[in-house]
């Protein structure tokens, strides 16, 4: 098979499969019905259509230029965590740009944080300055207010004294003429005091007004300062809000630029789409594919997983369980079935044990304990058994602490975890070394991402060969099942033939037993009846007459009884044969129906496999029984038996006629019984031999008929053999094509 370019392999394989089927269509088949051949070819065409569809899907998803590595595994196994860490270690271009942008935004955020701190300090200074000035003014105002209160109290006291003093003056002027005169003149002592008090009130009121005026001025100053402070603080608040908005924006940008965005949060199906990350090392381009978990909601991710697996050239099966993948139940596939289904076509498959470590104390020397080591050995065995030589081994690491050691993030969860881990280690490099991820990264570059072009071709050819192998196995399975059908049919038919022989032998035995039993009854009946007559002391002539009379009746009864017995035996034989054939037909029908559904072939339409179409069993068996019964019964009659019996009796009587007429009663009776016994025995023997001879003659016809049945049952399965031959030859041709594909995939690089 010559292929121009590797990518032409899909068209070439499809063309070769079509050529294989064309050969079968064009070939002439002798002594075989074409309908059966057409069934086999139609089944091959159905398989070809399925293969063509799969090849088309491979072609649609094939990658011939860039080496693809798929990270495949269970949900929450840490695939994305490992890939994110590798993106950082291997300087994946988009990750480098992202981290540079993170650093730039981080510096901006630090500057903004400094400005906010400085701004808050300035606000505090402004607040303190104004507060101090207002405090001083308030203290002055409070002192004045205290004085005002004192003056108001003094005025109130003066007013009370004046009231009392006026009352006293009024009383005193009435007390005497002198006092009245003095009052009129205005020279009463009390009047002088009253004047002084009024002057004091006037002076105090003036002072009070001055103080109130001064206090009002201070209040104006205080309000003015407060307004100035509020205006300045409002201005500062606006600046602060802008700074906080800028800080929030930067924090949001930092969140989007943080490492670990692709890492799941523990929820099922966090990753639903396949994400590709492109790298370049040593002039080798390669892509890491982050696949959805295989244990999530299959309807959401199956198509994505299938497409990515078809594109990948190497697959890493990621698991966080130190145990072999498990089988599922009847209702759904388990992890192991999914691995076999998705990864069976790949050239290189590795298992990666990503140990779940959330606490620094879990990082032990060597990373795993002895129990985990034994469990991983079992995982190795299981993967090898199910993937064969294409399983390439296991790697050990723990991705989460590795990510924490080098990740740049603004997420609180990661920051707290980083602090917890780095507190137990001197620096991040030591922590990274403990995780084995740096070793894995070096191995990935040095051992996996090498000779990529050849690996791509080998991997893509391998996928085609797997599809051809599946087709070959499907054809081989049908072929093997047809062979199984043939063997089961042959076994069933041998059993049916054996049962027919056994039933025929049973018929002969039953006929012989019926004759023997009938003759014995015949002998007993005659003997009992003639003995009763002999006991009556009859003479020779009477004896002879009575014996003939009894014999004729017994022979008539014998004929009736023998006919019934033989018919009964034949009826049982007929029912037994019908039962055997019906059971045979039912079993073969069920067998063919079951295999037809299993193989999608209509085996029931193959004439040679359906005995119900070969002959009408019930009619044939009925005819056989009628013929055999007629042959047996037709060869014996009462007239013939009477003639035999009388000739035997005459011979015996003629030999013993002198003895019959013996005068001694007892001797005569004894001789008569003796003669009767001899006649009965010889007659019975002659009749028995006659019937057995009839049975033996009919047995030859029985053998002829049953042999015809057996020949029909043993009828060769030429059509079935032809279908087996066609499918077997097709399987071999597909196998040769598969081997050619594998060989060319291995040797392509050498030849080009």
C-alpha cells in the first residue's frame, strides 16, 4: 500500500476496504444461493460504513503538525492543577504574558495602596488640624458662656434683692412721717442701696451683652472652621473613592491575571471544554490538552473528550487514587471501561499518580508510603492487562503544593495555602523539589517531546490500525459465531438422529413385547378353557371339537388384541417422533433467532437451516406409521392362523389317537391335556414366528423411511459454509491491511 502523504491514509484505507468488498461482489459462487452470500456482503458493507464514519472522524480530528499530549482522567484528579504548574515551569507563552501583566498590575496595586495610605494619613492630619482650631474656639466660647451664666445669675440675684428691697422701702415709708419724708426726698438708706443694685444690673447687662456678642462671633468662627473642614474632607473623600475604585479595578484585573484560574474548585464538571496550551522546546512544538473529567455528566463532556482523545498522540491518565481503576455495573461504564474505550487506540499511554496533598505534613520523603507503592503496582498491572504494550508506565507527583510554590495569585484560598506551606520550607524551590513536578517537567521535555514528527505519524497510523482491528474482530466474531451455530446445529442434529434411532429401536422392542404378551395371554386363555372341558371327562371326539371351538375364538381375540397392541405401539412411536422433531425444530429456531439478532443476519431465511421448510414432518410421520402398521397387520389373519393351528392339532391327534380313547379316566384326561399343551405351544410358536416375521419385514421399510428423515436432518450446510468462508476471508484481508498500516507507520520516517 503506497501512501503519498501520511494524511492520505484515511482515504486509502477506505478505498482498500471498498476494494475487498468489490472482490466478493464480483466473485461467482457455485451450488450456493446468492441471497445468503448477499447477506454476508451486506453485513460487510455495514461494517465498512461504520469504519468509514470512524475514519472520517479521525480525519476531522487528526493533527499532523503539532504534537498533542492529552491530560485525561477522573473528575477532580488535578489535571488542570498539573497543567497550570507546567505552564509556569515551561514558560508557556500566554502564561508568561499573563504573569508579566500580573506583575505590572501588582505594582500598580501596590502604588495605589501606598497612595491610599498616604491619603488616609493626610485626611487624618487635616482632621486633626481643624479639630484643634475648633477645639480652641470651643474652649473660648465655653469660658465666655460660663461668664455669661455667672452674670445672668448675678442679675437674677440683683433683681430678687431689688424686689425685696422695694417691698421693704414701701413698708418703711409707711412706718413714719420721717421715713415718708426721707422717701420723698430720696435719701432713705434703702433707696441708696436700691440705686446701687440697679446700677449693678445695668452694668452687668452691658457686660452680658458684650459677652454674648463675643460668643456669637466665636460660634460663627467655629461654624466657619467646620465648614472649611467638611469641604476639605469631602474633597479628600472623593479622591479616596477614586483611589478605592482604582484599587478594586486592579484587584479584579489581578484576579483575572492570577495563576490557577483553570484549577477546579471541587465541583463536578468544572472543566467542560477541552483547553489547549501550546509550547515550544528545542524546535519542537507541542500542545497540552486539558480534558474534562471522565466521571462527570457524560452528556456534557463525552463529545469533547472523544474529539480530544482522537487528536492526541500521547495520553496521560491522571488519577489521585493509589489504586487500579474500577469496573462499572450493568447500568453504566466504570473508569476502567472508559479507559479501554478511549485509550485503547493510542501508541503511548502513561498513568500519573497525582497524590492529593493539602497539608505540609503530608509531604513525606519519597512522597508515598509502602501501602501506596503496592497499590500503584496493582494499578500498573491492571493498565498493562487492558492496554497491552501501548501502556508505557507510571509517574508520581503532587501538583497542588508545586503550584503553591511558584504560583502568583491574589486569591485568598491560594494565598493562605501558600503561607501555610512556605512557612515549613526555606524557599519555594525546596518545596517544588519535594513535589516531583520539576522532575516530571524535565522528563516530559527530554523523553516525551522528542522526535515528535515520527511519533505523530506513528500515533495516527496506530489509531487507524485500531479501527481496522476492531473491524477485523467484528468480522471474526460473526465468523466464529456462525461456526458456533454450525457446530451447535450439527450437535443438535446428531442428537436428533440418535433419538430417532433410539425411538425406532424402542418401537421394535415394544412390538416384540406386545406380541410376546399377546401370545402368552393367548396360550393361557386356551389352556384354561380346554382344561375346564377336559375336567368334564369328555371323549376324544368331543375333546377335538371343543378344542377347535376354543381355538377359533382365541385366535379371533388374538388378532384383535395384537392389532390394538401394534397400533398402540405405532401411535406411541408416532407421538415420540413428532415430539423429537418438534423439539428439534423449536431448539433450532430459537438458536437461529438468537444468533440472528446477535449477528444482525437473518439465518432463519437460509433454507438448509430450517427443517420446517425441508419437509412436513407430521404428514411424513403419519404416512410412515400407516405404511408400517399396514405391513405388519396385513401379513397375519385369523384364517391363516386357524389353518396353522388345525394342521398342528391334526398331526398331534393322528399320532396320539389311540391314547385319546384310553378307558382310564385319569390317564385319558392327562393325555388330553398333554395333547392340548403340545398343540397350544406349537400353535403359539408358529403364530409368534409369523407375527415377528411380519414385524421384521416391516422393519426394513421403517429403516428406509427413517433413513430419509436422517438424511434430511444431516443435510449439508453449504450456504452457511460459504458465508463463513466469505467472512473469514474478509477478516484475513482486513488483518493484512491492518498489519500493513502498522508497519508503514513504524517505517514511514525511515522511508522518507
